């Protein structure tokens, strides 16, 4: 399913009314609090770290990490394919190899890579759904971790094995761990900060707002009320 490429600034009144009256759970994925990793990933000696994660529509994944303490930026984009094809209309065909992804830059002194992944598997998406998330279907909506180094790759692989061995979910975790360090390409400007800018858009209300609410409920230790937006992070960098 391809979402509209253009922003929906004013949705039809009947959709807004339905969205306001319908429980979020009607469309949202059911969250599962996964256990923390048995051992956390080693932090770099200094500086920031980046995690690139794919888990369905990047609007919701971005919104979640923008509310996480220690995250300095979360950018929606594309990973897994070539730069020449990293454009929304083309990626949406499902033929480019890309996945809608989010590049999460974080301070490992404030939050670990392990916690970033625990949030990813618990509330950001359903890691047992193969090549789809909720209403969005296609390989561009797959569940995949794009490691930025060998340590991240080994850690993510071990964490998935840990969850499958413990039968944390009623089905196996199908999240892929990319074997290479795939390039990340930022998405078009109108996709950045989308959930914050369009909270009344029905897709956001049905699918993504519940995920952000689950983050606040399930991970209060890392929750922050004011999201770090791409436009603000860009100004400070």
C-alpha cells in the first residue's frame, strides 16, 4: 500500500471525526515489551553513534525516536538500495531494494544501542511481520537493521537470536540484519517531522500516535515530552 506522496494538511471531516472517536488500537500494532539484551553493545570511546532501522512507515519510527532522551536527531530516509533510486515515488514501487528507514543519531553516554533496539522491537514496529507493517505492504516496509559497524551487526544478530530462543513473540522474529554497511539516503523534506507537523492526519492518528503513546507508557525512563525535530537538529549542527 502506497501512502499519498503529498502532505494531507486537511483531511476530510468524516475521517477526522472517525479518527477522534475510534480507539487507537483498531489499527495500531500491539506493543510487546521485549526483554533487554543479555549483554549491551560496547559504546564508542567518544562521540555520537548512529543506528539505521527499518520498520514500516518511517513517519512513526521517526516520531518515536524523536521522543527518546539521548537521541540528537532522527531522520527519515531510505536504505538498502542505490542513491539514484532513493526517491519516494520510485521506492514505493518496491523494486529498488530500499526500505523506508530512520537514521537515529544518539549519545551512547545517555542511551545505549541495546536500548535503541529494545525500543525498536517493543513499540516501533512488529518484528514478526514479513515485508509489511499494518496497512503497508511491500519489501520497502520490511523489518531490517542496517548495522553501521561489525559490533552493531554482531549485537543485533545475537539479540534477535535471544528473543527467538525465549519465544518472546508468538511467531519468529523475521527482522533482517544487513550483511554490509548500507548507505542511508535522507527522504524528501516533506517526510521529515511528519507526525509532529500533521497530528490530525488519520494515518498518523490510527497507526503512529499510539506507538508514541506506548513509548511514553512502556519506557518512561527515556521519554521526553518535546521531540527533537530534524529542522532544529539541522540548525544546531
